[in-house]
């Protein structure tokens, strides 16, 4: 992992590049969870008009998702993101394996075995999708747990990207 800028907020350079994509993560995940995640993938239908609008924008942005494998919200989010990878021809960095700390801890998530990015980006919810500007490496927005302003994750991502451009 590269070290980020010490004089500013964490950036894309603080996210390991050696992680799996969403599709790879689902394909290689623990069989205890995998079948339910594949069911979600099979049943999810991305919004084609939103994908068409997102496609040209994704040259300028990179997505990272941090999550716990056992999380129901992650089980709905990651398969949707896997569709975005396939449909848009992008790679979304998937940092799974978040775990809760032991009783009495003042932390949201345990480090380790949770990815170090949990602390770096002060992740408090599973899943958290972070949208980065590729050119600057800066975070432009994040989705915590589930889309808040739009019905689907792809619509929320599009809305957040458009908002960052205005």
C-alpha cells in the first residue's frame, strides 16, 4: 500500500491496489455466504439508462467498497456493484472481511482482521462505497449502508458524481 498525503485527508493512494474486484470477491468468497450473494446477483437488474449515463463518467472516477461478508446490506450492495463492473467495464476495489471487535471495545470494527482502510477512512458502516476522483485521488462522496437519495446504487452513484461536478 502506498502512503497517502500526510497533510490532507486520506486519498485513493491509501487504498491497496492488491485487492479483489467485486466479481472476484464474490466468486472466491466463503461458501457459507456465497450462495446467498449469487442469488442476489442473479436477481438484480441494473437500470440500463443510468448505466448508459454513468459509463462515460467512470473514466474520471474510481469506486472502493468496504464491507463485512456477513452483512445483509453488503449482500445486496456488492452484487449490484458486480453488475456495474461487468456492464461498465470497470474494476471496483472490494475490501471485505470486516469484523466486529470484542465486547467492550470503543472501535466500530476490529483491526486486524478488518482491512486497514477501515481505520484510514474512518469506516463506521457496512457496506461503505467511496467514490474517488481519479485525477486528484480525493474522495468526492460515499454511500454508507444503502442508497439514501435514489432507489438503486447505480442511481445514487450517478447522483453523487453529478453533484460533485456542479
